[in-house]
């Protein structure tokens, strides 16, 4: 791609036209373009051909007027859409990272460059669209020509009207070509702003997704550590609290149990038992 093609595609060569350093020009659709010269050209037509030429030139003039109205309407719409886009882009600035650790990072500088390019593109769009609206070098048939029809013949009157239609068509065609040239430039720079904004949006989305993934990974890695700490604390608590031994439980006397007294053998009973044995 040559440099000229690159400038045409990107619209950089339209910057002088947007700021008023250069102006678009348009060639005439036919020659001659002077009213007197056109009158001399059509003077030789007969009455039937004059009628046909009048109808044809009137249709062309109406179509050219409609073309100019459509171009101007698109320019106004583009100015309105650009204003809405500018307000939206201003709101997007709140999404730019404000962390002091990345204040001078390459990433933040890249975001600022893209943001500045969007602002410049929208500004050039408004300037070019405004200049398209300001182009108003039109020509219309003059109603005062009716008063000049009195001393003239019908053929001369038709000849003058045909010359006026052709002159207005040529003048308006040049004006509308200039208007559409500015409009095409405005649409080109609006397209540039949309493309740059999409690139900026992709960068911001990828950044947010990366931050979300990092936060999720940090939470996931922190959870097992907390669980292991809790388990170690529980195990330590169970180890430092031993159960009582079986011997202690066996020798323990419950308060509810009663002891059976052992009978005592007295001396009188012993003597009685001995006497009984001797007598036998």
C-alpha cells in the first residue's frame, strides 16, 4: 500500500479540510456554465425540442435538490450521533484504572493514547460535518423572470427558462459535490472513532477478565491453607486432652454404692462352740 492510499483510507489527508486550511472544489458537469453562454447554446432548438428539454432539465434539477437535502440531513444526523458518542466516551473514562502503582505504566499510557485518538476522531467528525452543512452556494430560478416574459415571444421565454434550469443544475451540482466530499470525510473519521473505541473496549475487557481470574485463583489458593490450619488446631486440642486410664476408672467407687458389713465373731460365741464340741 502506497502512502497516498494509506492517507485516503485513514482520512489523515482530510485534517487540513476539517480545520479550514484547505477547501474542496468540484468541476462543472458540463460546459459552458455561464448563463449567457448556455442561452446561446439552446437558442437553436425548436418549440417541440424546447418543451422536451424543459421537462428533462426540470426533473434533473429536482433530483439534484433532493440529493442536496439528503446529504445535509445526513450531516445533521452525524453531528447528533457524534455528540451522543462523545458523552458516552466521556463516561468510559471512569473505567480507566486509577491505581497509583500503574500510574506511569506502559499499559495505562496505551489506554490514554487510544482514548485521545477517539476524542480527536470525534472532533474531526464534527468539524467536517459542520462544514458540509455550511456549504450553501445554491442557485434557484428567480420568480422575477416572469415579469420579463411580457415583451418576449413564447420561444424566447422557454429558451430563457431552459437556460436558467441548466445553470441552476450545474451550480447546485458543484455545491452538492463539495458538500458530499465533506460528508464523506466526516463519515470516514466517525468510522475511525468506532474502530479505535472497539480496540480500547477489547483492551479493557481483557484487563478486567485478567484481574477477575487472578482474584479467583488467590481465593482458591487461600482456602486449603485455612482448612489445614483449622485441622492442625483440632488435632492439637485432641492430643493435649487424653482420656482417663482404665485403672483409674476401675478403682473408682461410685457414691451410690453401699458396702456390706462383715460379721464379727465374739468370744462368747467361741466358747459356746467349743463346749458343744466336747460334749459330743
